[in-house]
C-alpha cells in the first residue's frame, strides 16, 4: 500500500520561504517519478515541479526561479523548497508519485505536469501567503 504524506505547510508573509516535505511509504519502482502540484479554490490542479528516476527536475514557468524540488532516496522523501512566496501561491499543495514512463521522462506534451499521469497522491497541505 503506497502512502504519501505532505507536511510543512502554514502561513507565511509575502516574500518569505517555506519547505514542504512528502514522505513516501510502501514505495518501490512504482513511485520513482514524483511531482508537486497545487490547487487554489475554484482553480484547476496545477503541476509545479517533477523529478524522474534519474533525478532530473523540471519546473513550471510560474515557479522556476523560486521553487526547488529534491529527492532523498534514503529517507523516501520529496521536498519542495519555496522562496519569494507571493499571495498568489496560496493553495493546497499535493505531492504525487507514479511509475516512470517514457512520457513522463521525456515530458511529452508536458506530461510531467499533468495530474492524469500520476497514480498516487497525498492528502495535501495548505500554504497561505499573506500580503
């Protein structure tokens, strides 16, 4: 049974930083491609960052210079370091994992940022950025 649990969300002032952690249990080859998504009220779930089984990271344009994703294989964790946060970053943040496919590794059609490509999801953690 694969489980993903996010932590680290909270309230932060505009311009501040926050680090989210996703702890993965019951994982194996079927969770080697991972990503971070977020969803604000009334909006679609948006892919932010993805990492494949070789550790290659990809970022959405909206967060490219502000967010950093990393994997600690020994601890089975996926981390998202967020800096220069803006009020528009306010959302529920989710981590996701799935088996790596060619589509994900090569990011065909921006697959790495598509929620439909990921099988396993965490419950989400709220991030609120005050102005």
